[in-house]
C-alpha cells in the first residue's frame, strides 16, 4: 500500500476495497464464489434457505469492514490480516459447538423434561419473573422475539431455540460469550444442529456487543429491532464470522474486566422440538462458584418446612409463631445459635450437592460428559458463612 495516500481520500478507499476483495476471494466468499455456489435447501426450513441467500453479501461486508478497520488502526498490512483470518478460520472450523447457558432452576426443568425450553415455553416461570423485575414485560419480550425471528425467516418463532456458537474452551470465561445467562452450560453438537439453524453475527435481539470493527447503523448495532437481516449468515460462513469476532476482540485490547458476554455468533435452531435439540447434547459443564453466586439459587437451597422446624427447635418458637422473622439485620441472641446455623447450613449444603448430583446423574444416564469447575470447599465455606450471617434468604 502507498503510505502517502490520504487515508480519507477516494484513492485510499478504492485501494482498501480492492484489497478487501482479494481477501474475500482467498476466503471463498467473493461475488464469483457466490455465483458458483450451489444452494441446496429443498429439504431445509425456509429460514435456513433465506440465511444461505443472505449469507454471502453479509459475510463479505463483515470481512470488508474488519479489513478496513484493521488497516486504518495500524494493526498491520493486507498480507498480515489475510494470513490471520485464514489461519484463525482454519483453527476453529472443527472446534465449534453450540451452547445453552442456564441457571439451576431452568436446568432442573430441562433435565426433568428432557427438553430444551425457549422464551415462549417459559411463560410464567422464574425466567420471566426476572424479566418483569427488570421492568420488561413478558408481552413486550415475546413480541420482540417474534419480530426478530420472523425477520430471519422463521414463520413459527415459538419453535425456535437460541444458542451461542462458541469454541468449547470458551465456556464460562468470566466475561465470555453467554456467561451472563447462567452457570450451567449445555454443550451441543454444532454439525448436527446446523442444518436446522440460521445464524446471526451477534445476539439477534441485542447487537450492542458487536465488535467495534463491525459496528454501524445498517448492521443494527444501535437498534435491537432492526438490521438483523444484515447480520444473518449460513452455517458455512460461521467459522469466518467467528474468526472475525475473535480477532477483532483480541485487537481491541479490551481491559480484563470488560463485559463481552453478548459477543457471540447466535444460532437460531428451529422447526424441531426441544427434545430433539437435547438429543444432540454432548455434555454439561457447571462452574460451581459461579452457580453459587447466582441471585436466585438460594430459593433452591431453601427448604421451608425443614428450616422452620429447625428454627422452632433451636429458637424455642411455637408452631403458631411467625417463622422466620422478617428482620434478619439484628443478630439472634440465643445460646444455641451455633448449633442452629450449623445444622441449617448443613441442610443448604446438602441441597446444593443434590442439585449437582442431579446434573451428574442426567449426564450418566445419557452417556455424555459432565465437567465441573470451581472449588467445592470454597462454596461450602461460603454457605456456612452466609448462613451464620443470616444473609442467605
């Protein structure tokens, strides 16, 4: 490249366009590649066929934007960006999985029913209560979900399940893809679900976390309800899109605590049942320390009948008395408080272990991998500490 060219000049832009086209050709996504591509979709859902038709121009746009950003930011030259993109695409191509992150409450429902649940099927459940608590009504959430899925070509959004496309090793990164959805990660076979799936660069509802290199109004970065069709790609182009996302994130040099939890390629798996989705499960991973910190886990550990019995037993309350008290800010001055909190903490610890065992037994019954990370002793100590402080209600 002629470094003397003004980077804002038409000549400079024309040179960037030419170099981007060369890289597109090397990646197999040029206009010539599109003309020669055979789009076989006679037996696939219409949304998948639509995704294939939209994919070539959309992935070309992404690569072009990234190449221009890379060069304008002084990250390197055309040969370097091309080499990086080709190498990263080849590296991740066979390592892709689809992930569904959940808290213990939702995971329990999936395990007991043997079926994945989407937003429409969670009506009236804990997940929806959390949305209402955030002042987002369920009706509005369902309307947005329906509008976006229909824009992607799905005529029956209530049959669509939304998963994150990741590399297996990316799971449970503290600020990583999907991490804010829960500490339990269901890992699915990418290849088996891809034929039932459309894909979007970034979260289909909230593209705000698209890498800076790809952000602009046309692609919907400033409007969650519009622009999703400009980010729709096919399974064939997912490795390239994922490579662009990962490289752009690396080159942004974000601070260690930067929140990038929505920076993923999203899969929309449709027109198959939740049970069929689960049949393609490869394994379940649990980060127990993260799981313990989930805001509503205490409701699963809390056994009202047993805890009321223990409270009456140790605190001398009568069955008719209000139990437990509403104000836990004041310490309970009872000689037998140590016995009470230890037994109560033991009950909660047992409930936590039972939740983990439930997930383990499910994996064993399906012959799939169970992976657990985190320090059990650390969690146990936390349960005892918080119970003693009367802060874990």
